[in-house]
C-alpha cells in the first residue's frame, strides 16, 4: 500500500511537470534585442536554457512574460508588460510572453537611413512637430495603419511604410543624432535622416 502511495505521488509530480513543459511552449518569442524595463521585474535567475526560464514563469502565478539573455545565462520574470518601458541591454536579451496576454508593438532597430524631400523614403507621414514623440508612440501609430516599418526623423516626426532604403543608408549611424522630443534616451533621426525600425505587432492575444 505504501509503495502504491509513493507511485501515485511520483505520477502526480510527473504529470504536473509534463503540464508545465507543455505550458512553457505556449510563449511568443520577440526579436533578439527586445527587453522590458521597469518595476514589473519580480525575480531573476541564472539559467542556461530558455525552457528553464519559462518553467520558472509557468510556476509563478504572477508571471506573464520573461526577459531572457542566452549569452549571459540570465532570466528575469515579469508581472506586467509595460510597452512604454521597452529598451535594450548588453548581451543577447529577448522577451517571451505568455500566449493570451496583451503585449506590445515591438520595434527592432535597422539603422540610420537617408531621406529626400523629392523622393521620400516612407509612404506616409503620421505626424510632425510632436513634443511627445517616442519610438513607442510612432510604432503604435504606424502599426494601427498596418505598416511594417517606421522612420523617426528630426526629433518630432513619425513616418510609416512597408519598405525603406530608397535613398540609401547614412554614412554613419551617428548621423541620426537628435534626441526624441518625448524621450531623450532614444534618437529620432535628424534633418532628412530616419532612425528606421521594423515593427512586429503582438498586441492581440
């Protein structure tokens, strides 16, 4: 009877583990370089495997996403996905969020590219002269209209399109040197130069 009880307990543990492994597969992987800053980080671990990080998240009822750095073997659990606190870290970070959670429009930096007043690099100017221009604001504006790329220009402009590079890349990435009006931590191009980002929309659960 005792042996049967032990077998039942072990079977229960095995079933729970298998369910966790199955749940760990139900995460959406963001591009390399993605990272969520802020007070939503509730725990951190040293781990060599992404799956191990995800199992920590599955086991924590407050966890909705993770920051994972596979180069430096780091895992951070997130209780919230703050789209206004997207950032980047040294290493090989990326975000993975549980499927079914509302997430963000993720923007991946592509470089500094030239614009021209007679041959515009982007199809649509979303806005200009905006004192609160940020990559996150421009990303959401362009994604709302179905575009795949955005260009941040001259501090306060947001451009949208489905391609880029018509006028070539700037000689140096540092030619996109002007701070965004809404967040000086980010560069928003310069005169007739766009800080270009690719967009991926994860907002729909």
